[in-house]
C-alpha cells in the first residue's frame, strides 16, 4: 500500500453555505488509508446562528482544523483604495487593476507566505482549495512557493482577472468544476482546458429524508427558496412574482430559508408589496430538506450558480423546481420534465411558471418524480467522491 498523502484543504469562506455542506460530505467519504486531510480556514464560523462550530463539525468526522490568523486591513490600504477608486473613476479597468494590486500587497501575499510556511512545516503533499480561484489567490502563490501541487475546486461561475488566469495556468494541477457550465466559463476565460475536470456536485440519494417540518399551513400552496440572502440569489424577483400572482387572485405562502446582508431589504420589499401575511423569513435551517419537503414548488432565482445544492435537494424530495436559466441550474433542471426554466430577471416568465405549477397538481407530481429519478441516476455522492479522488490521485502521481 502506498504511503498516506497529506492534504491541506484551504477554504477562505466566512459563513456556512452549500459549498461547506459539499465539502463535509466529501470529507466523510474520502479514503483515510489514502488521504490525511487537514482543513485550514480563516474563521471558525457556525452552522447558522445556533448550530455547531465548523471545528465541532469537522472534529465529529475526525478532521483536524487549523485557523490561520489574519490581520485587519491597514489604514494605508483603506486610504489607498479609496483614493484609487476616486482617481480612476473614469476607467473601470484601471480601477479594478489598481485595487487588485493593493489587495495583493496587503492581503494576498502576506497570507500566501503564512500558507507556504504551513505547507512546509506540516509536510503536506498537496493543497486542495474549496471555493473559487479569485478568492484563493494566496493558495496558488503558496503552493507554487512551497513546491506542492495545487487543486482548485471551483463551486460557482467565476469572474477572473487576466493575472488570475495566468496564475492558474502556471500553478494549478487541476481545476475541479462542479458543472460543465463552470468549465465552459473558465475555458472562455482562457484557463487551459487540459487543467479542467468536471465533477458534478452530488447528494446522498440513499439518505433517509428528515421528517417534514411542522410548519403551520394556511391551506394555501407553499413556495420556497433556500440560500444566502444576497443580491446574487435574486429573491426580490420572487417577491415581485408573488405580488403579481396575488393581484390575479392567486395567493400562495412562501418560506425563505437563509441569512445574509439583504435580509432587512427583502423584508422591506415584502412589506411594501403587501406580502406580510404570505412571506415567512425563517432564517438558516440546519435541515433544509425538512422544509423543502413541505414545499409544493421550490424556486431558485439566481443570477449565477455553480451546480446548486438546493436544486439537488428539491429533486431528491420529489419537488418541481422553477429556476433561472443560468450556469449550473440549467444542467439540473430539464425544462418541462423536472421543472421549468426562465430567463433570469424576467419577472413575467417567473410569474407564469409559478402560475402554471400552482394550478396543476398532477404536473407538479410528474415533474417531482422525474426530478427524483434524475438525481438518483446522475448525481450520486459515490460518483462525486470517485471523481474528486481521481483528480487528487492524478495530481499526486
């Protein structure tokens, strides 16, 4: 048997999300006789407001965690960025390049040196990064300086600077893409195709579903969405569609699962549209599937995705999904078969899709059954783990 390979897993995120869940599911199943993984984060955050800490979740599956200390943004960097934004307001390209240079100087390169030291001192054989390239630049620099292979797991459609692309092409052994759409975006952005590996996000199709949440029902149909409350998720579009349906006399309840910076704004929009009695903000839920099972229709209105876990969960629960026709989402939803796609931002089309599904229970049942069959056939957790394992073995060869 070959020696166990030591892997440092870097994640620069600061709140629990679908990528964190996918990471945990992978770590539960990686072969411990082949890989010894240590996680490295900048923050030991909680799973929701009242859930366990990341360190506790990892300890429960026997994975050590290193919290790498970070320093606050120095005054010179704050002033330099503000002056740069003002002085270069006439050129968005130059402004982005200048701000990036400041970020590299005060944040990225110091973190890269700390990571390099961690890689060397720990005797790690590989650096595996769980996020997307633009948020992991320090990892590429650290891996290059330490002389260890680097694998990037890209979980969302990325936006890359030309210098980022050059760094990826110089350093990355592989970039794991959670969907073909993500791989296509990276290829268009000039990341070398030979570095790209598509390994679809997945879900445990054999898992026992949790009990349906005990949510007081009004007798009206229930629409729901799950995700961080940020502008990217497009939740105002869902609220506008609900208001449009209400104007037509179609009243549905809606549950919105998640926390985020847009929460107060969304609550204000809901109130302004007269949806106070219909829309329920229920916060982060450790068991989203318990809520998804209560929904008649699951909705995802995002401007971009990677391969959204919430859609996999809805399909597993046998629920039809209405989703914006964007990268990742369109690879899961088969239009007119497992759900309905609409052009992102087209409120009229979103409203029409909801109207159609709310008025046709047999159609909802057929689409839900087709979705469950699709996720069981093509997005199993076993295929996901095997795909990542193959990439790691290749990088370590």
